[in-house]
C-alpha cells in the first residue's frame, strides 16, 4: 500500500461519516469527480460539509434532465437510465475528462477517481421502493490502471428523503473503502454498512475489477453478501461474474433445479434435461423466454456449522464450466424461492426435485414460524403459476420406484397432497434414465476424495477431467499399485 494511503491509529476504530469524508479531503493526492443522478447529490454533500474539499473534488454534477444526460453519456439501447450500462458510461466519461484536463506532469502524485450513481427512489404511490447502481473507478498508484467497484442496491425505506440520506452514507463508505480497504475486499464489503442498518438498504450485486482485484473471485464476494446479511440471494453467470437477478429474471419463464451439486452427477443432468424438455412444452412457456437456474441454498453450503468456502468454490467452478447460471440463496423453504422469483415475473415457473424434496415440502415442521402454518406456505407456493417436475427415487435394496403416485406424506397431509397432484401441479418425469438411479452424490464425493476407481463414470462427460485438472472436492491423485 502506498505510504499516503496507510492507516493512522486514530482511524483504527470505525470513523464517523464526517471523519471519513475529511480524511479523503485532507489527502493531497486523492482527486476526483462525483456524478450523481436521481437522488440529489447526497454523497458529495458529505465531502463538502466536512471541509477541505477544494483539493479533492474536481467536479460535482448531476445531469437530471434526460436529454441533457443523453447528450453527455449517450443514449442507452433500452432507453433506461438506472442501469449498469449507464453507470459504466458515467464512470468512464468523467474519468477521461479528468485525464484530458489535468496534467500528469504538473501533478505526478495525483491518484484519480470517479464516483457515480444512477438511482430511482421510491415513487409517489409508494408501490416501488426504488433501486440504483453505485460505483467507483479509482487508482491507488498514479502509474497504475484503474480499478472498479460496481454494486446494485435496493432501497427498503418508505421515504425518499431517508433513501437519499442512506445513499449518501453508502457513497462515502464506498469511496473511503476503495482507498483505505482495497487490499482487504471482504472488510471493504462489510464497511459499506457503517452507520447504515440492513433494513435501510440491500446490496444484491457487487463486482470488483482492475489490477488490485486480480485475485478476487466475484463469486466468493457474492457469497459474502449473503453471509453478511446484505441480501438473501445472489446470482452469477458462466463467466464467473455476479449478475443482477432482476436483469436476468424479468418476465422470464424460470425452471429451477435445487441441489448440493457436490459434485454434479449424471442424475442431476438427467433431472435437468428431462424436466427442461417438459417445461418447454408447457402451454404458457416460451422457449426463447425461458431460463434454467441451478440453485444452492446457504444450508447446503454449510459444513460442520460453517460455510466451507473452498467447497463452495469447487461447486461454483464446476457449474460455471458446464455453462450454467447459478443462484445462491438463503431460502431454505421453497415458497421463499418462489416469492423471490415472483418479484420479477408472473410467467409460469417450474421446480425440478426428487421425491425426498417433495415429501419435505409437505412436512408441517418447516412452517411453524408462519401464523398460517403450511396452508400459508402453500398459498405462496402453489397458487402461483408453478409446477413441480418430480424425478423418481429407486430403493437401493428392493429396486422399487417411488413417484407421485406412491410417495408417502404424513397422514394429515394426504388430502392436501392429492389436491395439488390432481390439479396438475405435480408432474412425473417419466423419460428418465433407469441405469443411473443408483448414483448418489455423497458416495461419489467419497470416492473422489479417496481416489477410488469408477467415480468418473458417474459424472457427465468432461466433468471428471475438470475435477482432476482443478483438484476439486479434495481430489488427490495417488499412485495405483500395478498388478
């Protein structure tokens, strides 16, 4: 870390927003622009009020008028303004202006930054609480390329003024963290909530990029958002970058396969392929508007009471390598997952699951915290435009198959189960591969870690090579004794 960015003892405790702003202002090398659209200029206001801002703030602006904003940053293809694309254009445009107008020869030690946000606060009808994109593009060395931290927020407060103030505090925390905690991104993430309660604002996506973050895996940072209680669900794509759930789920037909995927087996892929085929043939499903999500719950990530991050990354890398979109959620109950999706779409949804999962759905113990018990949960689950695609289970000893016709739920739940089954909410997957029903992830995992013979054949083509090449799931190749 450059000398002029190193911490002082007086700042080891969490400083106030004024102290954070003042410390940035008093650093003679930090110099940048604030561009804020949609909620006033609440971030830069903190820096002005702290004093000593003349040497730090190159410019503060807010292009509120849409035509004026378009003339500066260009017109978005989708015509919207509160988007990641608009934020990135703001960051790059304002940074270029600084580079063009400020002489590096005259100011060899200046480290430039641009802070920007584009947000929509709560509407007058208070129907939509609002959301926004916030980011910073910054240097920590004048000769180094720029780093970026970009995040998406959802407002939870019911008053526009309160939302503006909260955004201003978050902005200061981001600027301060970028310069003084960039080498500790996990701490930087936690410090974004300094002087903010989690019931004020939600951060549901964040991406780090640039030379200082080359070793940061954004999938792991996604996991931190959930662990820290900043959001309940995060998504990332095959490229490993975090993606905004709203951007990919909006008005979509969604098919979800929940599992541990530890590792992905032929059974998982058979469940996905067979249910996907049925789903696309549904009357209310448009093939070009459908998306499949592989979901892992937080409870599935826990090992001995704590989340094993190495194990998480093994699963994430494998699913990404297979080209899948992944959702990490804190939704232990399925109805919470469906409620989450329902914020973005009213189109038909599907859940792919095994027999044991469906039996658990009809277990009352999971709904004791609800005033309406299991009926309230089912009202949130099955009265949406939702279907369950059920994969059969085979008894290892007798070979008997269990499907929707002969599965056993608690006697008190029999009539409830029949109601949903005979109303077409539960659909059996019949075109399954009977030769793979005896594959179980836990047994495969044990064979991988102990390098036993035969585990490769239980996995989809190419997966075993990925596990071996990347040493996933504790794989350690041993020398086999030759006969």
